[in-house]
C-alpha cells in the first residue's frame, strides 16, 4: 500500500489535485480499480499534509440483483461514508431508448448522475479508478461501433 499511495501522492502533487479542506468522492463500482483507489486515498489521508474528506459513492443504475453490501462493509471498515445513488439509467438506455450502442449515452448519464449526487452532498471533487487502458479501450469501442 505504501508504494501505491506513494504513486497516488506523486500524481496528486504533480497536478495539484487536492487542496486543503477538499471533500472528495471516489466513484466505487466494486471492481479492483475503484476499490484500490479508495484504499490508496484513505491511506494517503494518514500522512498527507493537506487534510481532505473522503467519501465513497456507488451509482445503482437499476440492474436487478445488484448487491452492494460488501462495498458498504468495506467502507465501514475504513470509516468512510458510503452512499448508494439510485437511478433509472438501465431502463432509459435499454428499455426506453433501446440503444444499439449504449456506451456513449450510458457514460454521459452516469457522469451526470454522479455530478448531481456530489452537488447534493456538497462534495467538490470526484475520483475515478479509470486508467489509460480504459481510455484506449473506450476509444476503440467508439471507433468500431459508433464510427
């Protein structure tokens, strides 16, 4: 964890990502990227000179059978406030609009829902566990499926 949080700190410092008193939410899907980012930022808080608040937020897009209780338990163990934001994104994208290539619309709706959730809670920054591979994959998916 020291190595990972050290890399996170270097990025935070190089790009001035965290200011004193910031409230930061991590978009948590339950996958390895977002869970590691949450843990790394929690560890960074223990020694970083600028104090900041940390929150975890999961967007429930309306798919049936989702169980977020393991994420809630993990966040409770880290003493991080955890929020589940319910939305009807799945219904809009797949039932109402019946999108053939839903990725772009879904991504825009997710970002909008997360933004609204942060504003409602007075949280000013959002951290996502996406990395360069995600960006490249999304680019090629858009290129192939949407032109």
